[in-house]
C-alpha cells in the first residue's frame, strides 16, 4: 500500500483543519475533510482506506453514520473522535464495529496518528495475505498451469472441472512425466479445500517397512528411536487433500490396511490406541494400468473400487500435437526469466525437430531438452543442433522420418562407426556384417562429396 486515503468528518472546521494538517505531515496520507455525514456518504464511492468520524455531527449522529457506512462497506476501519468521555458510549461504538474511540483533547492528534499507524499495518498485512491468495490461485489455475490447446488436454480440463464440484476420489493415470502431480495440485488449489493442506506421499520413494509410519504416525516410545509423537500423513491432510503417488507400488499387505483407513476414515498411530478421525479428499496417481494390476493379483480389487473415483487419463506428449511447441515456448520463457536472459526464439528447423520426436520422458523430458538448448544456443535463437535428445536411439523416433532402407542402413552403420571410434573391424563385428559393406559405404560417400 503506497497512498493511504483518509476521510476526516468533523463539523468543527478549526479542529478538522488542525487534524488534517498534522496527518498530512506524512506524505503518504491523502486527507479529505468533510463537514457533514451526508458529504461523507456521498463520497464513499472514492473508497477511503480509513474514516475518522466525529461523534456529534449536525446532520447525522455518529452511531447512525457508522451503521450507514458499514451497510455500504463493512471493511472500512472507522475511528470515532468524540468530546464524550463516557466509557459506556465508547464500548457501544467498539461493539458496533468501530476500530478505535478517541476523546477530544490536547493529545487527540498524536493518539489519532498512532491509531492510524496500527490500522495501516493491519491493512498492509491483509493486503499481503490477499495478494498471496491471488498468486496461489493464479499459480494453480489449471488452464494456466497445464499448458495446451489440443483436444486431448481439453478432455483433461473438462474432467478437472467436474472434479471440483464434489469431494469424489480422483485417480490420475498416465506415463511418467505427463504431469500427474500438477493435475492433483490443480484440483486441490481450485477446490473449496485450497486453504487446507495438500499432502503428498510417494509410494515408490518410501521403503515398505516405513510406509505405515508415514501413513499413520506413531506415539512416543512406539519403537526404538521414537523419542516423540509423530503425526502421520492422513492426520496432516485433515480438511484438505492427500495425494498418493504411484499407488500401484504399495505392498499388498499394506493395501488392506489402507482400505480399512479409507472405509473408516480414521487412523490409529503406531503404538497408540486412540482412533483419530480425519476428513481428507483422496487423489491417487500411477503410471501403471491398475485394472491390469488387479488381474495380475498385484492390487486388491476391493481397494481398486474404493479409490478409482473419477478417472483422469493424461495423454502422452507425443499425442498432443502443437502442445509440444506451446510447452517449449513456456519452458523457454520460464528459463529466460529465472536466469535473467534476453528473449530466445525457436527456429523453424528446431520446431520441426521437436514435432518429429516422440518424447518417451514426456513433459519432464521436454523441459530438460529446452533448458539445455537455452544454454547451448547463441542467446537469441534455438536451432536444430541446439536440441539434444538423450533418447535419440528410440526406435519410434528413428523411424519417424521418411527414408529408404538403404538410407536407414547407412545411418546405422555411420552411427556405429562413430560409437566405435571409426574402427571398421569392430563395427563390422558388432553389426554382424562384412567389412566390405562398410568400406563400400564410405567409398560411396567420398564419391558423392
């Protein structure tokens, strides 16, 4: 907050001008002086930050004016300035919503100065909280966080929208790197639980012998080293969302315990007896086909039906068409901003190369490729050679270009030669071909040059 807009409502012009002069010593204060309550009400549209109100106005009494102002905007802090020292009057005003009550005397201007400072500090704190909330909402607004315009991603948007209306469980599936946690956060932070905890448990990252402790917590002395009580993830998520990532990795024995917890909506800490109720939305994610895992006997059927809820399948990046370029541009802009660089563009050849690649690592791989390209380029434009694909030998990418068998054969031989430091005999042995085939190829290439 830079300028603080203050209304002074005072029928004693000398006293009002004295207060105005004193307050204007702070250049950040914009002071407007009114003689009547009507003048103040007629100017409320100017949205004052604070109103300093005389109790004994000629046209409207202070208590009625306070009520009228609150009917228009009950968030405006109001300071009552009165000649009455009656405690009961002051208490009544404070009960009615006045922020402060100041008695008119030789110290009024100083007391008012301090009161306004305190109110301003509170207003700044409120504004900061509101800004943070707004930033949080913008950050996780799923149509900004999940970049894309393809039909495949619009289907995901539609499912996310439907999930926001209820607390139904959500199951997110998709290949590694497709953004399952991003979607889970988008659901949480756009729901009515956005101001409550979002708790993540990654099954693949926790040894199975520690999962129970992570889930349920423990009491002091529950086991060697348990020096104090520990709150489990389900308790932490109470009122909010618990996100169980890579749920298919959960041990079968623990699956039965998880099922009981989800059915009863209560946990018992390790080493404890108290049943602790919790109310949290469940979102799960996996890169595996859970239905197939059930058929294989790796996942409990009853747990499957308990958690499946609203299924959201994330498409692999290779099936999202021009979303690849939209995401590439997003990651370029992000890298440039974070590293305080000038704008970088993608050349046509670079775009073509990205569109032909199959991205086995999906969005996570694309970001890695773009970050490296931003470093390797000349600082103005990313060219085809600046893009390095770690999965360049992926067969689907290799076969994506229109080439003859002879051309593909030549590429394989040349690649193997380079890999074997141009050792013809070693390359021939590795590829199980005659060394004359390699020599003929090399001679042919020399003749073309």
